[in-house]
C-alpha cells in the first residue's frame, strides 16, 4: 500500500503508519497541474523520511512526483529518493528515450 503526501504536509504525520506502507509518494509540486517547477523544500523532507524508514529497518520506496528533471535528479536521489516521476521532462522532450536515459545516468 502507498500514501501520497502533498508538498506542505509534515513528514511527521507518517510516523504511525510507516510500518504499514511500502511506498511514500512525495508530491514535489502542487497536485493537479502539469509542467510545474520542483519545490526545493522537498529535499528537506526526503532526508528525515529516509531516516525514519532506515531506523525502523523498513523497505519503503520514496517516490518523488513533480518537477523532476535531469538537472535535479541526482540531488533528489542523493537525498534518499528511490523512485522519480518525470512526466513533463520526458514526454515534452524532443527525444523521450534519450531523456529517460539521461535521467537514469544521474
């Protein structure tokens, strides 16, 4: 089971349910609109979430959804994310296959 977390929802609210889920989708843009810029504060939320998961020895994916680009993918993964959702940066690219390869290379 998974849970989606809006950009302004505190990560601490997941403390009681983290052992019952296997995916946290952290929205890194305001939901409902495409082609938005990544909210940098998301990086601040990934790190404590990763710590919460690791301290409990859990296997929970951290998925970042929104504004993911080749320019910020490495920083997002370094913060502790395990899944990146890169809709616009892939589907609006001239060469979507190259865009995917470039993201994976990060």
